[in-house]
C-alpha cells in the first residue's frame, strides 16, 4: 500500500480552526493515522506538528504513543500529546494508566480501563478501543461487547493469519460473524461464558484446531462442533486422550481416543495412541488391530511396528513379535529417507524376541545394533546382562549390568527381582554390584 500524500496548509495552528475545510483536512489526517503505515504516520504527525492538535486527534496520539512499535513515531506522538492535552487528561493518563508495556494487559484489565475512560471528556472511548485493537491487538473483548464498530470489522482486527482467538474475552454470546472468516484454521474460544455456538460456524470449512477450555459449552453445542468440523474436534479429543494417558488414566484415555477415531479415522497417530492405551488395559488383541490400522494408513509407520512387536511380546507371542520388529527394520533398509526415530526401539524389540526364543547370539547382535544407535539405552544393557546370565558368562553379565546401572540406577532394584539372574543372587560380586536391594538376596 502506498502512503497517502497531502499538501501542508500554510496557516499555523490551522487545524484548530472551526470550519468545513479544516474538518475535511482533519478527516484526511485521521485516514493517515488509521492506515498504520509508518510513512503515513510520519506525514500525519508532521501535519499535526505544523497545524496544531485539535481535541479529536488526542485519542489518536495517545494510542500511537502507547502502541506503535516504531519508537521514533511513538515518541513524537507522545510529545505532541503531552504538549497539547488538557491537564485533566494528562493527570488521568499519567496516574491511572501510565504502564511501561500496555500490550501485556489482559482483556479484562483493558476493558476495565476503557470503561473508566467514559468519564474523561477529551477521550473518545469507542475510538480509543478501536485504535487499541488496531495498534495493540488488545481490547477486542470491549469492542465486541460495546459495539464500537461492526462485529465483522472488529473480528477482522482480531484475526491474524489463519488464527481467530477470542480467548478470555468473557463473551456471553459468540458473534455469528465469526463464520465469515472462512480461512480460519485455529479458532480459540477458551475462557468465555457462552454455552451455544451459532450455526454460521459451519462455514469454517478449513478449521483444523478448536480450543474451548473453560467455556461452558452445552452438550448440544459440542455435538454441533462435532458435526461442523469433525477433524478439529477429533484433534481436541486426541489431546485429551494423550493427557489422560500421561496421567495413567487409561480408561479415560481410551474413551477420548475412541471419540477421536469416531470423527477421524485417517490419522495413524490416533490409532497408535489407542493401541498403546488398550495394551495398558490388557486388551491386547484389539491393540494389535489398532496398530494394523495405523500401518494400513501409513505402511512406513515404524512406531506402529515397534508397538506391535512390544504387545506381541506381552502376549507371549515372540515369533510374531520378531516378525513385527523385522518388518519395521526392513522399512529403514528399503527407504533411507524415512526418519529413523524408532530404529533403536525396533532393534531392542528384536533382541527381546530373540532372547525369549533362546537365540542368544542373535539377541546380542540386535541389542548391539540398538546400542550403536542409542548408547544410553539402559534397557538394552540390562537385557544383554540377562542374556549373558542365561549363557552363564558371569564376567560379561556383571560388565553389562554395571553399564545398565550407570544409565539408570533403577536397574539396581530390578536385577535382584529378575529371575534371569537367579543363579547369581547369592554371588558376592553380584550382591556388591546391586547393593543388596532385595530380600531375595
């Protein structure tokens, strides 16, 4: 956008004249100030400096001095405001709202301030609110509640590159004009008071995420959102499912992941999370089916193969576990571009299966591969120690168990409980290494 250019009138303090020509000129200056373009702001301040500061421009100067991110422009606006504002206005702005960083205020605090300014004769509260929203991206809640402009205009100022956030606006009703912003991908409705959503929201066909924490939406409103944007709501439920999983509330986690999958079956990640959750709930056959769903959607999902191998191990199906681990490792051999995040885990699963199949030397090789990728994988060092214990190789057993303990001291407690070491429970070297941490020894 090109800056607007105007000729400067010759008369000193001409902007304070009360006539039609001056009114028209002031409107042109307002348009310059509304544009937010630095070139236009500098020109407007130049015109004001030479022409005087009429009262209707004080609100502009105040907001620009507080919110403009060009420090030179903000400083010039501040000086013009201080030099021309009535003493009552100066006292008010200095004593009640002279913050170093007004942009850090909450919507609630801004609303309280704006409500107070209604008592100040030389501040236009509606204009002040609109300008604060334009320049500082704050005050949107007050603007919507008090109709300082059309809802569409206010929301346009709130909207920011695929994000429309009304967080903590404390709205009692969601404006239907939200539905006009069809490019929105992230809609934030958290910390509001409304219980319903307008049908116009179904126009948000590009929505990917919706956030409504601490907003008391009714069951009917939730069902609407599931209908309007199922994928966004599926993501919402998946986040709740992961959170419940982290809290070890597996029933709740499975419940939310089931809701996510009812709305969107296309995400391998959802199937993986549900599979792991079902595994924790001992529903292992269903867990395997979930991992197979993930693999069907993404045949290169090495995490799903690792998870599948682990659950087969828990089921005592070591041949199937080995096959799943090998299938995952083949992906890396055939597709070097695949991210190798789970390669170490797959070699670990392979080593584990081979151990229980009593193929000890092959098990060592698999664990060595895992450790070459992740040298601090304590479980691999520990399992190699178990393998050496079964091979009655005390020297290597102690060496690898010691390394496992250096990776994680929990193995000092695990070893005296693991029957793979039973033959060494009374061995003084073993007892010294684990520190006598079990009644068994």
